[in-house]
């Protein structure tokens, strides 16, 4: 309930950072990895667990995916609903949908707030169809952004103050307990508040980082398949 209240309070300003020059580049790079892993196709159904304002869900909808969402924050859901998504109040530990309902089940920076991550992933798997893709994106403890967010959380109230940031190996172990064909990569290898020169070369840094520095990108993205049907 504490996290819900925090997200309710920040709902109207949550997307603002992604409208800055840095935020637009971060979104572009993170989205490219999410889409590579999710492989969305027109006509598929996707559930986003922790849809928030629907900022990333919009990009899946543009590709012909029918998107549904759940979130504990009613204020966030109001914005997602305005974007045209079918949404419900709910959490990852108790997803209010039937078994085998979705081709893709995505959690974009929401598992960090779960007190029962095994239950969270188990529920994502439950509502995925046979051979459905489960995608979990989590903030990386071992990254420039992760370190800055942790320091900020020591001194003021932020949405991430009580979040559990993951490591590459921790996320890999968690997903491997529940899913098949698990793979983890990461995105965003430059520090917060980068100079324009760094942003101009962000694509090259991203390609290098995904190849050689997977454990250290700011956003960890893991994928797996539901094989037990």
C-alpha cells in the first residue's frame, strides 16, 4: 500500500523524464531490447504487469498487439486507460486473469516492488499461453543509474526508495526456476546526466555493452518461455 500511495502521487509527472533528451534516448534503447526479446506480432494479446501510465505499452499497441494491463496504482491506471488500454487494479502476486490467456506477459520495472518475486513470476507464467513469452525487466543494482537511485533514496522520498534492485545473476536464477530457454541482457551503459556527445554515441555504446557488458546495463531484461502447458 505504501508503494501504491507513492505511485499515485507521482502519476501525473511520471512520464515527464522520458520527454527530456536523455529520457527519449533511454526509452528508445530500452524499447529496442524489449521488442527484440518479446517479438510481438499483430493480433497477439499481451498483459503488462505494472502497466503504470502505459508509456511502453503504447509501442506494443502500435505493432498491432492487443494490450491489457494491471497495476496497484489507480491514478496510474487512469492515464493508461486514457491511452486506450483495458486495465484492472491488481498486483503481480495475484494476477486477475485466467490461466493461458496471453501470448506475451511483460513486467517493466515492477518486480522490484514485489515482496514475493517467485510468486510474481509464477503468476506471470500461469497467465501465459503454452509457448508464451514472459519478459521481466528490472533495474540493475550494478549500474550507474542503480547507484545514483540508491543514493537519492537515502536522502529523499522517491518511487524507488524501497525497491529491490536486481543483479544480472539474481534475475537469471529467478527466471530459470520457472521458465525455459531463459536469457538475460541489459540496456543503457552510459551514466546519468550524460553530455550530448555521449548521447550522440549511445547506439554504439549500446551495441558494445550488450555484447560485452551484459551484467552492467541500467535496465536488466530477462525472457523465458512457458513450456509446461
